[in-house]
């Protein structure tokens, strides 16, 4: 089990800065996910670790050894490529055996190890097929088998599920987690899907425009997003603009949103009069049946309601003229035009300074 | 102390390549330097030692420049029952003659090539596919014999003349001398413009034309204001190649008895001299002029002939090209001008077959179908030795070509270092550099100093230099095919290999080459055929030691000996027929393999 450490890694493509002082440490044996929107630099980070790109600044360490300038074939990482990159002119067996041959294993040893990998990934019987004769899911497994069979120090996944259909995606990602638990290979996983990231990761690093903006366990990142970008990226949420008008003794801030007062929490220290963004997740609204007036209870008129499976999504026109989207569970019918009363716990009202600050 | 930029480039190279690949790259660069760059540099530098005011003044006088021009433009002779008109052109001296011929041929070939390409790209008419195939026929290499066929048809007492007498028109026409050369070369070279223009036209985004049409431009105006400018790079590339090919062509001047052109002057000078000191400085200057004008053209169109551009073109039009049905006037142009023109240009190739299979062809009609010439070939020691030499040189050249082309194409397509553009240029430039200049440069460089008397000395042992010259001159065909293949191999496939622990060169051999093997093979086949038909260096270097001369030299000997239709021309035609068959097979195979629509492109 190896530790992977990046220290202040920057990568330029011409004048464009694709990675901006990226630093993180992946603990031995964990699944560490890079999460962020398309184009934020996830693949580039992975390629720097694999040695396909040399960073202009910073260092990369694997197992405590500085590999920044080592060639890809000297690093013992194994990557599962987004499009699998299986060699079309080799059989499944030869694809998986390639790394072992390069490492100079004996025929017998190669046969044994490939067999083990085939078994592990349920590919027995397919060894003489060519990649183009396999389904997407099978190709995915071959790519995975090819990666693990060489006992790499680090496993790298670049959006490995993006070419699979939705059902298969969930099954395969569970299998990846189980396999990783069994083999305990340090794993760096790249995805733009926050649900996927949360379900498989020990820890998540959220990236935005070439920078790491937050690192934490899935729960930490989800429940306590470091900035508005992350808060809106993780799950579905509403962003409202307001002004801080006061602070309670218990630490809660009071924010005025266009005449509506709400209580909420902030990771930052705010002063009265600060312009802020208020983030409320769709699922954090609680429907009140009884008539209650207390802080953070708001009324609104349903302007649009639609079924989204596990809940109904309603768009509420609030008294102050804002429209917010909320999920309503345990409710079977909602009529458009109906008046609703909802409560949002102050814990779930996240307040950020309007001037976007970035924390590392 | 190495300048830092060079250190950075080599550093980046070594990082992105590995030792074996770096060595291969060095080998390729060494061969390019030894066979192309340094010889051409010595060619350009050579006059510096012997030049004087007298030489310069001499170059402005006869035979280099003739002023006033000698001879007659047109001669007409009254022969009682008919009037004979002989189209000739005046002799203005070696330098003006060459430029006038090259210029006229370029203009005519461009007009015809653009017309045929435009018709074939933009109109849908019965016979279009046939037209496209037929227009490739004139591109089949038929060294020397094609020009003799043209002479047979248009020259003194030619078929044209006799046909006009037979029809009793009252007058008859002969096209000879410089006018004949211009005619013959135009017939030979216009398809080069055609192919390049066609490829460019198929690349033009049809919506650009639609947009212009939408704004009211139609017909010729649309063509002149939008279509032509957009396809101009292709036209320019084709025209440039024609200019260069015309300047270095030997066949037509020999057939039409034009002595005073640069190409013949160079060959005459080298063939007649027993060592390098005997070469006059004037001849070297002429070869330098040839080189410089070719390089100017090449630089002007270099983007268009680069590997990158070529790979884009062979993938074919990304759009469905706009085709329309022609109107009545256009139908008339197509069937009464374009088709006859194309068929007319095939006459030399057809004539080669006639010579090859006929007992004699003295009058209008040949007589006596026979296979004797082919039987005779097998018994002729010159032919056998020439063929054997050609096969040996071409095989050696192909081995080198495969190594060099693969290395260069791989580096150009995969390595990100400043200077890769230069490599691309270097690899494609031999297409445009006159072989005569290369040959003379080689003779100059390798017959002096440490090389004198060595195995490289062309005066005693031209074989080595011939094979090496082939590998440089005909390599671009393979380089392009390999490069186009590499564009199809996803980079992730290679990265996956390196990620699994394989070095660059191991990835190249176990992953890349198996995937593009067919491209390498197709390119090598084309290169092989063009090695077998190479003329300029074969003749110049072969003449220095006929025992080591390749087959094209033998053809050259036979056609010059068979002047006027002796038996030798039939023998030469038989050899050329075999070479044509070889070409058709090679082109068919490689087109089939590569699914290229334009394997010939840019010839
Ligand atoms: N080879 C390259 N040349 C130029 N720009 C690149 C290159 N690779 C990536 N980029 C740019 O760097 C940014 C990050 O790319 P990438 O790491 O692929 O993002 P992600 O994987 O997060 O979608 C993008 O804006 C992309 O356009
Ligand atoms: Mg990516």
C-alpha cells in the first residue's frame, strides 16, 4: 500500500493554467476521489500522477519517492482509461498479460496471474475474445483486470463508468469498491458525478478551475461545503442573495432576503451589512401541516409541481417574490396554485460571503 | 557550450522518446543530412569557388541566353497539294527556354486541371466515375517512352500530319521542338493539378458556397469569388509541383530534340565528365537555380503539403460535397471538351502499349501484333542487369524508408517539441526537390576529399548513393501513409502500454506497429514502385558506371538509341509496360488497404 502526495502541482497548456497549485495526500489503501465539473482539471491531475504530463511546478511523490520526472513506465501506477484503451489487436488474455510480459514474468506465472484476474472479475471463458467482441461492461472489466494484475502501487480511474448505461453503472461501481476493499490498492478515482463520488469514496477532493477547493469525507463535503460552488455542486440547491442583519448568541446569523428573514449558519465569520449568498438544498425543506409561526417557516404558492420519482419537486413562489425549488416526500398530490408552509432548519441554511472566497 | 534552447529541445526529446527511438531519429536525421541537406548545400556553395565576372557574363550569352532568339516561331511550307504548318517556337537559350516551357506548362496544366477537377467535384453526370479513373491514367509513370509517343503523334511526319493529309484538308500540322515539349508536358502533368485541386474542392465547406449563393453569387461569379479562392492552396500546390517537374523533365526535350534546356545540360555535363573537376561551374549554377526555384515554390505551399494537412485530406471531405446537375452548356463542355481532353491525355500511355506489342510502328498504323519484345527482354543482358540493380536498390531503399518514415511520422505525430515542424518539412520536401539537383549535389560532395575513391565515390561505385537517394526521394509516400495511420490510433492505447510499464519503443513495436502495419505496407508498396521508376538520380549516377545502372537508365539508353522509331523503342516500351503493370497493381493494393481516395495526391 502506497501513499500518493502532490505538492503545489501546476500544469500549463500554453498560457492556460490547467492545474493551479494542486496539493493533497492520498492515504495508503484508501479510495480518494477527484470530483468536479468537466474541464476543471481532473484528468490532467491523474495524468500528472501517471506520468503522461510533466508539471511546470510542484512535486509528485509515490510511496515517499519523488516521481515528478519519472517516465510513465517507471511509476507502477495502473490506469483504467475512460474509453478503456484496450488494444484491439490483442485477445483479452493478451491484453491482461501485457504488463506481466513487460515485467518479465515466466509463462507459467503469467498464466497463473491472468487466470486469477479473470476469475476475480468474472471473465472466465472470454480470454480468447477480442475487445470488439465484448460488451461495454465486459470491456470495462478487462481494463480493470489489466490494471490490477500487475499489482500496481496506485490504481487510477478516469470516469470509468461514463460509457456504461445507468443500471450497469451502479452495479459496477459497487464491484469496484468491493474489489478495492479486497485488494487494498491505493486508488484515485475521477468523476464529475457527485452521487458516484459520495457512494464510493473514503475521501473526496472537490476541484474547480484547476484548484482543489475542499477535501474531506463524503459527509463532511456534503454537509459542510466550503463555498457556494461546492454547495451547489453537491446535490440540488437554491441560491438566494441577501444581507446579514444580525447574529444570535448561539452563533446563528440572521439574513434578510428581499424582506424575508431567515436564520442560518456560516463557516465564515460575517459582519452586519455583509452581502451574502444563502444556499438551501431542495431536500432540506420540511412541509408543515399545522399552522405554526416560528423562525425559518416560510409560505409560498406552488407554481409548478412535478414528480421526480422518490419525491415531488415543487417550485414555490415566496411572499418576497423569490422562487425556490423543494422536494416533498410522503406527499402524493400537490396542486398548482396551492399554498404551502415549509420549515428549513437553520443548520441547513448555509451562508457564504458574496465575494466568492476560495479555501484550500 | 550548448545554447539553452537546444538543450531544452533535446531534453524534452529524450524525455518523450527513449534511447532506441532517439537513436532511430538520429539515424534518420543522419541520412537526411547526408543525402539531402549537405549535398544540396554543397551544390549551392560550389559556385562560390569558381565564380567570376566572366562566368556571370557567360551565363547571359549563348547558349545560356540567346538574344535575339534563334529559329522560327512557325514555319509554313507549301507542298503543292497541301500547306504544312510547323509549330516550333524560337530558341532563346537554355535558361529562358526552361523557364518559358515550365511557365507555359504550368499555366496550361493549371487551366485544364482546375477545369476537370471542378467538373468532377461539383457536377453529377453520367460517366463521372469513369472520368475520375481515366484522369489518373496519365499519372502512370512511363519513363521516356510517353514523350516519344507524343512525338510520334504530333512531331515530324507524325500521325496528326498524316491523318490531315489522308483527310485531304489542304493543309497539315506538325508540333515540334519547344512547342512540342510544352504540349507533351502539359499532357503528362495536368493530372497533378487536377488531383490536388479535387482534394481541396472536396474539403471546402459547402455551406460557404451556399452562403455566397444565398447572397446572389452564381455560376462563374460564385466560382471565381468563393470556390476558387477556397481551393487555391490545392491549386497552388499542384501548380508548383508541375513547375518543378517540368523544369527537371528530360523525356520531352529528348523526344522533341530540344537540347537547350537546363535538365539536358546538367545530364550532358555529368555524363560527359570523368571526374568532378571537369564539371563546369555554369552547370552547377544551373542546378542551383533549379533547386532554388523549387524551394521557393515549396516554401510557398509548404503548409499544404505538410503531413498534418495531408492526413486531413486523405480522410476525405468531412462534408458531403455539393454536387449539382449541369445545365446544357455545361453538358456540352463536359462531353465535348473535358472527356476528349482526358482521353487525349491518355494517348501516351496507350501509345506505350502499341509500341510494346507491335512489330513496327513507322507509318500511321502499327503493324504485326507480337510478344517478341517481352521475350527479348528476358534475353537482354542490359535489361536483366538493370532490373536486378533496380530491384536491389529499391529493396534496400524500402528497408530504410520503412525505418525512417515510421520514426519520423511517429515523432511528428506524437512528440511535442519545438522543431518537430522542421522535421515535417524535411520529410515532405523531397517531393518537391528536383532529383537532378540532388544527384549533382551527391556527385559534388562524394567525389572529393575523404570520399574520393571510397565506397561512396559515385564515379566508381554509384550503387550505394543510388539506393540512399531513392530512400530519401521516395520516402515521403510512406511517411504520409504511416502518419495518416497514426492519426487513427488513439493516443490512450499507447499511454495504456506505457502505464503498464512498457517503454516508448516497446509500445511502438508491440502496440502501434501491429495496428498500423497495413499503412506501413501500403506506403512501402507505393514507395517501392516509385523507386523502380525513379529517373533523375538513376540516370545521372547510373551513367557514371553503367554496370551498376538501374533499369530507368537502360530505358534512357534505349530511347536515345532508338531515336526515330528503331527496334530499341519497342524494347523500351515493353519494359515500361511491365513498370505500368507494377504501378497499377501497387496503387490498387494500397488504395484498397488504406481506403484512400487519393493515394497519388501531390505525386
Ligand atoms: N493537451 C491539452 N492541451 C491543451 N489544453 C488541454 C489539454 N488537456 C487538457 N486541456 C485543458 O485543460 C483543462 C482541464 O482538462 P481536463 O483535465 O481534461 O478536465 P476534466 O478531466 O476535469 O474534464 C480543460 O480546459 C482542457 O481543455
Ligand atoms: Mg476528464
